[in-house]
C-alpha cells in the first residue's frame, strides 16, 4: 500500500472499500459461534489469583460448534450480528461513532473511517498505535502509544479529507514551559526529569467534559491531564495513581472517575478557582487486588460501571450516594471495555464475548452474549438505531477486537432473553440462563501489507 507519511493527507490508495451488499441476519447463516464461558460462582473471590495470571492477553477461549438458538415470538427485534468490517492491517484498539461515520484505530497507526458500512476514508499518524479516539464537534482527537495526542479536522471542501491541525502538547506550550525549571518533574522509572505537560508513557484513554470544553487524557505514566479543547493548552496534570491509569470517564455533577492497574477507582471533583478550574481528589470508590481495566457512565441513570481483570463488573449508583450497587458476573476473563446506552450496558472481554445487560429498577439481567470475534474484544462504540420504530428502542453496537475486525450488532432494549440451548448455556449472577448468539459473515476490505503484532501486557491496557 502506498500511503502518505504526512498526517494531513488521506491514503493514496482507493479507500472506497467493498460493498456490503445485504447484511445477513443471524438466522440466515449456519451457526459457528464459540461455546459460552461457564459461570464460576467463585469468580473474583478473596482467593482469586493475581491479575498477572488473568492477563487479558494470556488466554483465549477455545471455539466449538453450537446449534442455533430459537427466539421467542415477539414483536421486538432480536439481538443480531449484522456483519463485520475487516481490513487486515492491525489489531483494533479504539472506536468512535458519530452519526453515520465510524472511526477505527489500530496498531498499524492508521485511522479508518467507515460510512454506512463502506470504507469512506482514512488518515495516518506518523508514529504510535491508536489507543483512543474521541470526537469533539468538528475536531477528532486521537491518543497514541507514544504518549502524544493528535488533533484532526475535516476539510470544509472535501469531507473525506482529514488534516492534522495540532499535537498535544503544542510546540508553543512546550517551548514556553521548558524555559521554567519548575515545569520539570522527576520520573523514577526513567531516572530523569520531564515536563509536566507531556505524557511520557502510552495514552490509555480520552474523555470530554459534558460541555466539550475540556479534554482529559489518562496514561500509563500514572497521571491524567486536563487540556483546553479550544487552544490545546495543558491546564493541569494530576498524579492520580500508583500504577498505570487504564481508564478515565467524565461522570455527573462535575466528577471525573479514574481506574488503574493498582486496583483502585478514584473520584476527582472539578471546582471553579479564579478564572479557571481545578481538580481535587474526592474519594476512593474501589480498592482491590485485580487491575481496573474499564469504566463507563450511564448519564441517564447516573451509574458508574467498572470492569476488572478478574472478569467482573462492579457498579455504583448516584441515588445511593455512590454506594456499591452490585457485581455483574458474565465473563471468565478480563473485561477490556464497557459502554452504556439507554437502559443497556455492554461489557467486552478477553474471552471474546460481549455481554448485553439490561438495567431495570436497579437490577441487571444479561439479555444475551454476543459472539463472533476470534480474539479479545478491546473496544466498543454505540449509536442509536434511527431505523427503529417509535415503539422500540434499538442500538447499533460496534465492537473492535484483536482479531483485526470490527463487528456491527443490532441490539434492542425490549428484546427478551433468548431461549437457552440445553447443551450450551450461560448463567448470570442472577441465575438467569441465556445463550450465545450465532455469527454473521464477514465482509472484508483487505490491504496488501502485513500488520505487526502488538505488545502484550497484563495490567496495562
């Protein structure tokens, strides 16, 4: 593939992609889904092994054939796999959906853009695999393995062209800050001093304030930083944890939640101070042996969800003053990503499955386990299905995996749990039995070059 090395040009190759044609419903194809992970009543107990032995990358579930599951007769849509977006150039580490556009980031350093399930465009960073993507109005922020945040803007003349308009920290801010000795902080890991405005390790995630004026970046360097989205200035750097910060999400009431490989979830409070804002430590929500790997907030219900390397999802509710609400037990391996939409919560795991949870009056029931990936599910993005009827709330869920594919699912809030197959069944902590869903075919746009494998880690994601 001939690609431009400059960040402000799209790929020179044809990026139109292959047409999907008709995306087949799961019932149209022969089932080839892997068997579900069985429920372990002792999962995550006090005697659970070290997170290192439960590395998200160390173990894959083995596949076996399962028979198709019957669906209860209903007026609502079943949860189905609609198809796959495949461009075999690298493991998928990040996703962001906006309207009819889907942005995908991989360890090939490329950001691909898909429109209505066809490859629409793409752009390439100079270095650093793409670990996070977030969209703020007309800007696209990407966080990378090299510790930098790159900013892109869609061309006003050609919507398929994306131009790089900045890198965080900016050169101006970097030079100005480097003049002051007080701007340097000591880094024990490298036995050197670095500027406080610069991440010196991989960026793990990005998040935006509710009004999209502030950008937050979390890093393996144990800090999170606060940036002004308008001029890219670094406003704060907070030494947040004793180990890598794997997850950060902006919540409700001006709160910021961070989760770390040190096993803690912390709350940070944003307060007005003079003409600006400052963030202060508020409390520790969770302290455990296993690494915290993912966070998500349901803004409608004001619930914070936390995924861990032991396969569990803990949650806390605002109505109960953020007291612990319970544990969702749906995975046998590490939870690598979470997403919340409406009354649904999605958890993607190293066991290659995605649990769909429905919240009702404080309780959670696992509606189904979406399967079809052949590698750990690393990232999720959710958009409302605009084609749903007024009587039904449906979501389009995108899942990115280390199998180099992105799968597209249609999920209904009103869909009942599937009728379980007696041989292959799956139980939630509530004792509710649900089956695995069958697979749909992949539709690929293949590139001509080989991807390089990503570096595997146990507590850092």
